[in-house]
C-alpha cells in the first residue's frame, strides 16, 4: 500500500466569507479515488481527478453543491 499525506479543503459557500476548512492527514491506500468516495459516503458525488505526476494527485469533489479538494502527496 502507498502512504500519502492528504490535504482536504472544504470551500465555504457563505457569501462574503473566503475562509476554508482545511484538514491534514496521513493515510495508506492503493486507490485514492476510492478513499475519497468512501469518505464522502455519497454515491452521487461528482469526482474529477487531476494527476500531476506519479506521486501527486488532486481529486475535486462536488457533493450536492459543496465543493471539496483532496490533495494527495506520496510520502
């Protein structure tokens, strides 16, 4: 299994508030996209994957209008 540092950003949809919730974690997984799907527990979530290189992956999630970004960096 690969080990990743994950940065999760949840955008605040309140008008006039530019702050974001940001969480950091270290995980082990062979499939970062499946990890995000399991974490969100929403079968209707729309995921977009952007792979920068073999060690860096970004997953954008839209869950009923709430946007989140997951940055995976292999450790």
